[in-house]
């Protein structure tokens, strides 16, 4: 695998099963800012909603009558307009009954859990010469607001028409279009081939085989692209947020960093190699994922997750734009309740940045979660997320909600802060009595330990009108 192997991160991880009974799930996503709902795609054409942990009976959308499914075809992608809360527009990527790729725009109805059934209008249709390598992922750029469409090379094997390198076709490319201008779309003037008579203006990047799952880092706007390989190599391509487009990721000249066609002397110059790759056996089909930007697992910030559909192995790493670090396999850490996965078709990301695993073989959705997450106020939500959402304050920025630290100095649990608490600390320090619970409540002078100095601080507070416990500067706020 990639370089930089090391031990697992400090926070132990596991997965919890969010939902079963989803037929051939292909994707899961939330609308911007919507922390209550997950939208799940089924390959045969249904979009279902999990709302506050419950699967709704009525689908959000049903396109089974206008789509074809099976193999690599079906309902493959969903993206919500950045202003979805205002305009209700969403976009789907699916295979139509003629076998072509179609991206349509829909609109939510007055019921936020059901789309208007007749609202679909076509944005772009792309001819598919074969049934495979359809791509499927669509997403809006975090900073430019344009719609990106990942297109496979049109299928068969080995890209027989060399379409990924052909500037006159949209196949084998990353596309970028503006859906907020002229209907159905316009080509952004900042696209690299805008008004180029020799290259289609929608093209943002060349040379991909089947970018089934790719994503933007929601914090940096960098793009990570899992591109499914041919015979031997799976790869992850990277495009920094600063890019002006025009990269050529090499297919079919190269598979990963290796010559494919021609078998030697394949690099004419100007190709962009993947940031990491892995060979087949038993792996055979990469499932690109996401960079973690959630609140529940702070030490995972900036970590990219991905998997392989054939082996169901899961890996992660960090990338700083030049070097990969913290690369590790996560498979044994993220074992589902059933004991194994049966075809990881996708990852998903909710509005909070938490990550999900889509298991097509088990018809199930799993969430990556910390083992025994802290929940000091027992509200059913991770303490870190309470702070991140503003539900709890954290004035001293120690990761513990302030309401759980309100008893600082009240170590004997009698409801008062007095000399008895000082005696309690002395008994703990010198006699081996019970420790403060929580221990932080006894660290009244914020020096990182509970000792005789804390007892002195308490006595000073009670009898001399000194600064309050855990308020070393006297501003009335907790400092530790």
C-alpha cells in the first residue's frame, strides 16, 4: 500500500449498522446543513430517506420507470445544489433506458421528504457505447459552486477507442459545468478548454478509466479520485484546490504509474501520476472515499478513507499535497456486526462530515464511529459534536462541555465548595482516599495534577476570597 505505515490512531474505531434492507445501495449523502436526514440510493432507481434514525416508508424519488439497472448501470449519483435549502434543486446521475448516462435536475415538493414526481429535467446526456465504465459520481465544487461529473471511458476493456485521451468526447474525463447560468448549463469561462475549437469545453481533466467514487475535501476543496484500474493497478488521483484544470491522469497510456498502451515509452510528458496505487490479487476495484471532517473523532481530521470492492479491505491516509503519511489498513478495526463486508460500493458523508460505508452485498449502511464516545451530559450525542454544534460551550477548549465541569472544586459531592473539599483532597493525596470524580474537579489551580496545592487553593478561596476553583485569572470563566 502507500508509504508511511504506522499504528492506529489514538481513538479506537468501530462501525454501527445504520440501516439494513436497502436493495443494492450505491450511495448515501445528506443535503447541506441537514443533520437529521440521510438520502440513500438504490441501484434500481429509488432514493430513500433515513430521518432521525428511521427509514421512511415513502421514497423521496422513484426513477425505475425511466432508468435501466444491472451490472454497472443504474441510479449512481446524487448531489444537492449548494442552495438546496432555498431552491430545492437536486441532481441525479443514472443510466437511461437506452443505456446512456443522464444527469437530471429535480425539485423537492412541499413535503421536504418527497420530490416533485414530474420535476425532472435533463441537464446533459452522454452516449455510452458499452454497458460498463459509466462513472456515476457527481458533486458541487465547495468553492466555485460548479457541478463536476466523473465520466468513465465508455467501457469494454482497454479503452478500445482511446476515448479517455480524445478531446472530442466527454468519456474518460472529469467534467465541470455551470448549472446556474443558461439552461440547461453553460461552460464556465475558467474551464481550461473554454472556447477551444479542438477540445470540448466541458472537459476539466483527461485520462481516467472509471472514476466511480471521488470527492472533495470539504475543508480544503482538494479533490481525491478513486479510478478503477484495468488488469493490475488501482489508483487514487489528486487535484489540489488551486488547480485551474487540464490535468491528464494518463489512461490508457498508463494504468497507475505503469505503461499500459503502449507497453513501453508511454509517457509523452505532462501526465499527472496518482498519489498512491495498489496492485490486484485479491483486490481489483477501488472504491474512493472521503476526507474525514466530522466532529465525533477529532484526531481523524484530514484522514482520507477508501476501500476495495473485491477484497472489502479498508485503508486510510493523510496527504499534505506532497507526501502521504499515517497510511494504514483499517479492515480489522471496522468489522461490521455480520463479521465481514460483501461488496463496499461506496462511502458517504453526512452534513456533519461523519463517514458511512455502503455495503451493496449486504444491503446495508454502516457509520464509522469511535468506541465508547464521550457523552458526559448523556444527551445521546458525542461531547465533541455538542461543542462543534454549539449545543455546549467549551470556554477552556479542553474538549469537555462546560456543563460537565461546573462542579470544579466540589470534589466530595455534597453540593457545596468549602473546606471539606480541601480535606477531601488532602485525604486523597496523603491517605489514599477516594479520588475526585471527575478527577479534573480536583485540579483547582489548573496545573494538570491533583495535589496539596489544590487544597491550599480551595482554602484560600473559602477563607481569603481568592480566585474561584479552576478560575486562575479571576475572570469568572473556567480555565482548565
